[in-house]
């Protein structure tokens, strides 16, 4: 309900205005002088203020001047009520930030029209203000992102230059090969970072259209996880999957889905100790509040401290000191996972407790099989 403050020292007029506004459905409060009105305006959120010019204690100009100096009240529409209006009065009020004047005596329709006009304009002003605030925040985030990305790009470039310098000074084949390997590693790191930055850009501007296709999970997922099984065996880890045979065949962008699962499996291998387990499983939730869902869960034996979890999907964020394999990374993988999940109308969630970390990808079921074939 729209809340209006009426600051008027003449009791009969104040009560008449309050009655009119209340009968029109407004939530109203009255003040008998400028000090009381200013206190109410500073302690109670109002959508509009009607204020007499000539008031005891503090006049209307003093009230308006105080309100326009505080960020919480600077945008409140303010209409002066006055018995006489000169050009100088209008100029003084407008310079202080008044929105309108009503000359006493005024008709009920004049009062209501002035209020309606100001409230309508205020909606547009608030929307513009919100857009400007959002734009300023977006620009700040963009500047921070560009600065961080520049730093990330410089790091492998610097290492490449150092490796080239050492390569020129190598005195035996072993040193030469070591520096060549380092160059290949840093070049791969630079290329991966550039590719991830480009992917984030394309996702942000939505330049790549979705290309949905029907996937048979029983044959498609084993092909995706085979390289990670090889990596897991080399690290004495165990990777297995559980894909029930009667799951529906989702209609989905295979490239996006593959990227999500690959990032999650890569993280699981990266943070799991020798002897640890990694599990990929899929299941259906036919009772989800936001529609029938298919869930893909990647779990691994490694726990992430609670204080790090809220930041995991932020660009360039890395959990400190748990990359036991020194595999490295640019901190963009999970950022891409979250944005790709949103692009597929799904969502990604994380939990970490009792020695396990679990990422759950939820996607809406779009299938060419009857849902009745899907077991509960």
C-alpha cells in the first residue's frame, strides 16, 4: 500500500487531507510541524510527502533540504502545499528538489491528480535508478574480471619466457627436455585459459545456439568417462558409474552436457587421494516441484571446508592447498559448469560432508520415451 506523509500545521486541513487520501486507499500519517515531519520522514519509509511551506519549528524548505541530503530520502516525491506561490518561491523549492506545488485552497481532484502524476513518474525514476545501479555494479564486476583475467594470462606467458631463456642455456638433453615439457605445459595452460574465456564470453552473449539431440546414456556416458578412468587408474583411484538401464533418453545439447560432466570428473580426479573413490550416477526425480528432473551426481572422497563452498562457482576462484596432484587450473571450470547448466535450464548444487564432496546436476526431462517407462 502506498504510504504518504502529510506535514501541515493547520489541524482541520491536515485531517481533511488525511481523510481524502485514506478514502482513496492510501496509508497515511500526519505531522503538525516541520521537526515532527522530518523525524517521521527519516524513520519511516514513505512513497510521497505533502508538506506546507510555512510551518512552525522548521519550514517546508528546511524539511526538503534535509531530506534531499540523505540517500534514503533523496528520491521521495515531495509536493509543497502553500497559500500563495510567487516565482521566487517556486524557484527556491525547485532548486531544493521539490516535485510540485499545490496552491491552497485546492480541489480534491487537483490533489489526487498531483499525487498520481508524481507516483507514476516515481516508478520510472526508481526503475532508471535501479538500472543505473545494476549497470555500475556490472561495470565494476567486468573491470575486476578483466583485471584478473589479464593477470592469469600474464602468468603462463611469463613462465614461457622464463622456460625459453633456460632452454637456450640448457647444457644437456635432460635439461632441454625438461624445459620443452615446461613450455608445452604452459602453452597448454594459456590455450585452455583463452578457450575458457572465449566460452564464457559466448555464453554471456548467447551467440551459440543450442543443438539438442537424443542421447542414449547407457552408451554415451561410458565413452565420456573412459579417459578419466585411465587417469584414475594411474593415480590409484577407483572410478565407477551407475547408469540404470531404464532411464529416459534425454534430448539435450551433447556438447554442453559433455563439458559439464568432463569438468566435474576432472575436478573429482584432481582432488581425490590415491585409494579414493569417484562415482558418477544418474537417477530420475518424477516428483520435483519444478517438474520432472533427471539428476547426474558426481561424488568423490575428498571434503571441502564449508567456508570455501560459497565461492566455488566464482570466476578464477581456487580452493587453497587441496590440489594434491599439482594439476593446476585457471579457476573457470566450475563457473562454466554453472552457466552451462543454466543454459540447459538446469542447475548445479554442491555438498561436502563426511569425507565426500558431491556435485548434483539437475536437468529437466525431455524425452522421446513415455515417462511411464521410467522406474520410481
